[in-house]
């Protein structure tokens, strides 16, 4: 009799544990994509066919208090690790994100917010040399994001040691470069004020400071900033943004036209996109990237004479048929890499598949 009671009790206990495990178990999904392109590039001869594939693993779950967590791993061609991120959503307390490699935190998330039918104006197969806003996201970092209040969201990101390669758990790495820690702050605002016509208005801004350590010669703190606005009304989307980068490098060289003599970079970007239908979209994007300032004071009187600007233009179209998308971009660049003799044009045709 006692044996039967014990057996029933154990069975009941095992059933309860199984129930608890099933309630708290997370979910894992896998998505994939493949992209084949043909690039007609005036400056490059060779095989114009390129293929890219990617896999993304996403896990999610829920804690006893209702908070949710998520995990993302991105793999590129040949199953090469690309990035990983762990996020915790704490209800009305905001979110915490641990990020390694995907530039999804800090000002890097705002490097180019211009509306487009397919790719950024500088990302269609041309080598432009444009310097994007990166901030501290180049190294493993942690970011806190506030809940959205009256259309406003604030985030602060910190990387304890900028420039250090990504490490696994229970591992550390020394920073042998001239940088210490990095901190980014970003602000995103949707000031609709209750008006339907303003619901598509979005303002964003961000700043980054990367601290240089005392032992670094001719190096001061590095600063970056970005700001812009996008607006969507019906099928039309418009955008404008600017960004700047002070490298903090002062190498003491005499003034010349060499790229290393410049330590200030400025960008201006504009974009407009039009959804012709649910399947067809068109866009035009423009970037202007300038470099100025010398890494020594002796060259200040020659800044305007040697100032160079990179001009990038791209007209794009995309047509979607279920899980397949056909895309085409006609792009041009003047002074690529701040070289006045490096003008180029390219037409890129792409077939994208989503799984």
C-alpha cells in the first residue's frame, strides 16, 4: 500500500515538473535569405556575379514576472559568425541589450536612416570611402533603452573597452590600442501631437565619445554625432540627416593632401522613396561626405584649398513577388575615397529570396 502511494506521488510530481518546464520553455526560430547580384562596374573588370546567404537564429522566452528575453545569432556565408545579441524587456522599465558585432546599438543604429527601395545609396556595389557613424558599437557593449513616453525614447550605450575583439563568456581581453571606454547616447522622437498628418514624422539624434588613455601619443578623445529627420505620408517617404566625426588623431605631419592629414569628417544625406503599389517601390538617395581639418595646426591655412568632397547618387527600384524580390540600382560616385580622379558608375541587379 505504501509503495503504491509513493509511486502515485512520484508520478504526480513528475507531471508537475513537466508542466512547469513546458510553461517556461523558450522558442527558437530560424530564418534565412539568399541574394544573387550582377554588377556592371566601370572601374572593375572580372566576374560580375555575386552570391550571399545568411541564417538568423532567434530565441525568446518569458520570466515568472512577465518580463521577456530574446537572443539573436546571425550567420553569414559559409556559416561564419556575424553577430549576437541578448535582450531583456522589463515591462514598463525599458529594455537592456547586450550586443556583440551587429551595430544595432548606439549611434551606429542611425548611421543611415534615409528611406530607400533597397540599399543605402553608398551600398550598391561601388567603393565610395564614405565614413559612417560607428560610435562604441564596434566593440561588445551594453545598452539601456527607456520605455517610449509621448513618442520619445532615450538610450545610453557603454563599451568598457573600445577596440577589443569580441570575447566569449568568462573571458576578458586587453586593449592594446590607444582607446579606453566608449559611451553613446541616442534620442528618437515621434512628435505626432495627436495629429494623423504628423504620425509619420520622426526625429533622431545621437552622440558618442571614445576616451583615449593617457599613454597614447598624439591622440585625444574621439567624438561622433548624428542627427536627422524622416517623414512618411501615404506612399511617400522623405529623409535628411547629417553626421560628423572627429578622429582625435594628431600625428604631427606637415600639411599635405594625404588622407591621414585630415581628422574631421562630415556627412550629409538625403533620400526619397515612393511606394507605387504594394509590390513596387522607387527611391533616390544622395550622400555628400567631406573631410577637413588637419592633424596639425600648421596646415590650417590650407584647409579650404585641399577640401575634398565625395558625392554619391543612387536611383533604385524593387519589385516583390511573395518571398522573392527583384531589385536594381543605378549609382554613381565622384571623388571616391577623396580621390579626385576616382569617379565611377555602376548598375546592380539583385534577386533576393527569403525563407
